[in-house]
């Protein structure tokens, strides 16, 4: 959806986060929400992170999804430099299975919020859905599509029950 102004920015601390963060992008693709994706590291490219955060709103971005692992400061540091909603996705780390990522993203001191999801792929999927949900506040057709998506989940449960026999 590169031809339209991105409404969501999906950023991640490393290319190694893509396997997780692609699940957020898949949801945005499914709902046809224009988005951009970029590797921006809080500790390797701090100036780029600051430029991105300061200019995001002026560029038309409405929601930022930020994924990172380990000492995962990207979501919090971006949130510190923008008033846009920031959704943090804790990426599963090798050393501590994502506990480090989760705790370093979720425990923001009062004043600078980061909406933190579950660790890993489910968290990234839900970050995409949460971004769609935020956009649906002012976009009725997205709200309808979200309703239809929920119905499809319901139908899958009914179908799986039918297959239990
Ligand atoms: C963080 O360190 C990234 O978000 C990634 O999850 C983790 C490991 O990065 P790489 O060493 O794979 O580049 O900055």
C-alpha cells in the first residue's frame, strides 16, 4: 500500500525482529490500512529514532507499532518523543525468552504510555488489530470490517466444534 500516505508506522529494533513484526503487517494488509515499516534502533540509531518520532505526526502517521527485544527501549523512547499512540510489541529474546522485552516495555513510569501487547507473534498480530481498532474510531468502514473479522473468529470456533466428532 506504498502509494497511499501511511497511517501506521511499524518499526522494529532489528531486522531479526521482522519474523515477529510481520504478523502486525499481515493484519494491516488484511484490513488494507496503508503503513510503512522500518528498522530503527534505539541504541544503534538514536538520532534516526528521534527524527522519526518528532516527524511522525506531521507525516500523517496516526499510530506507531514498535517491536523490540532484550533491553527493549524503542517503544518507550519513541513514546517519549511523540504524543501519537504507541503500541509496544515485546519480541521473544534468546537469553530470557522475552521476559526482558516484556518487562522493559510494559513497565513505563506514569506519564508516558506504551500500550504493551503479549510477547511474540500473537502480540504482533494484536498490535496490528489494535491499530486498526484505533483508526476505526473515525473510520466507519474499518469498524464494520472489524465486526466482520470478529464474526469470522466465531465461525471458526463453531466449525472446530463441528469437527470434534
Ligand atoms: C534489539 O535487540 C532488537 O529489537 C532485537 O530484538 C534484539 C537483537 O537484535 P540483533 O542482535 O538480532 O540485531 O535491539
